[in-house]
C-alpha cells in the first residue's frame, strides 16, 4: 500500500484533488437545481456513455442489457414524474392554506 503510494505520490494526490472537485461540483449542482434534476442528468449521462461505447468503440450489448437499461430509464422517468406531481400537489395545498 504505502510503497505504491510513495512511488507516485502525485497520482494519489491528484486523484484525491479531482475527487474533491467532483464532490464539490455535485454539491453545487444539487444546491442550484435539485437532487431530482441531478439524478436525471446522471441517468442521461449513463445512457450516453453506453451509446457512445456501442457506436464509437463497437461494444456489444445483449438484449438483456438493453432491456435492463430500458427498465432503468423508464423506472426513473416514472419516479421523476411522480415526484414532480407530489411537489405540485404539496405547493398547491400550501397555497390553499394561505
């Protein structure tokens, strides 16, 4: 462990620094938008990465994997829609009380 780290300490420190920046950017993205928007963006990114791998690098994906991606995206879309509806109902009930 330690011997490997001391062979290339810059690699470990740069990985630590980049991880810190990624976490900080995630924090600010969630604060600026919402956790739901952040999750939707992550889902879109994952689909784009798979698509890029298939188109640009010729990666092969099975029918089961395509079905898995489809279920994941549809499930998340349904979840997102339900959360949006829940938020709208909550805001409407707050306005009604005022």
